[in-house]
C-alpha cells in the first residue's frame, strides 16, 4: 500500500496547479476570485465525500480493511475516469 500512498500526493501536486491554470485561463480576469473559490470548494467537497464513502465502505460489516479500500479505490478510479472524459 505504501507505493500507492506515495503516488497519491504526487498526483495531487501535479493535478491541482494544472486544474487551477485551466480554470483561470478560461475566464475573464474579473472572475478569477470567484473561479478560484468555486474550484477550491469543489476540491474540498470531493475530499469530504471521499472520506465519507471510505468510512461507509469500511463500516458496511466487512471485517478486513482491504475490501473497503479496494471498493473506495474502485469508486475513485471510476470517478476520475468520468472526470477525465468530461474534461476531454
């Protein structure tokens, strides 16, 4: 699990500046503050939902953490692919 948990912050570090640049470059400068606030709010809500889903998967009566981790990782991967498809 360690390699995955090392790669996650690396991916976040690469994705966040790219997302911010893409959002701010697509708008007029007068909307920069609003766009930045909406983007950061969406990131925070996504993180909170992710933590809630992971907790729900773990609390679903499964005794081992691995099955909950696999389920939450699968959901995250599917959402990432859907987001990439929408962005494309």
